[in-house]
């Protein structure tokens, strides 16, 4: 397990489309372990593989309810909407409001290669959408609503 370098928003790697994982390899398991370490070290609630320079469809999330690892995640359903401030480890020190669905249902594969379904509401829905966007080269700043001047 190791801490990896988190890429910052001007890095082109964050704008690439990530490739699906075809097989679970020892390298992929190391990537998952390192991504969790890196997320916790940075006090983040989520991290996507391109943020550590790897163009694979892999995400880790922990909103304080335990680690969730998602390989090849796909959003199946969304409903409702919510607006709240969002941040990103690749955009350090900044926050801005983003509209997201209030509920999402996601299909993914776990580290044993088994497909599973995860549902999230509120912060979990936000984290799932934010991290899955990273896999398509999308940053939250692309979707941020204008901030009213105080
Ligand atoms: Ni992010």
C-alpha cells in the first residue's frame, strides 16, 4: 500500500476518457489499495483512478460509512435533485455549488469480480456522480453553479 500523487486540475490526464477494466489483476488490487490510502491521507470522501494518473474505470468512496470500491461503475437510475457545495482533491481548497440527483443507483464490479448494485442518496449520490464523472474526464468545476457574491 502506498500514497500516490494526486493530479491537479490543469493536468490533461484528468480530461481523458478512462478504459473499462477487463480483468482483476494484482496491479488492479494494488491500485485499489493505494487509492484508498491516498483518499484517506488527503481527507477526501472519494477518489477516481485518473486523479492518480491511471486511465481505468476505478473509483473509491468513503463518506464516513465505510470504504466502497467500484470497478467499471455505471449509473442505472437517478431521481430528484439537490444543490450543495462540492470540492475535489484535484481542485484543492475550492468549493462551489453543484446540482446533482438526490438518488442514484449504480452497477459496478467488486475486487472479486462480482457485479453488485449500490444505491445512494444525498452525499452518497453526490459522491457517486462526482467520481463517475471523473472517469469521463469531467470535473465538478465544469458543472458548478455561479456563486453569489457576498
Ligand atoms: Ni474529484
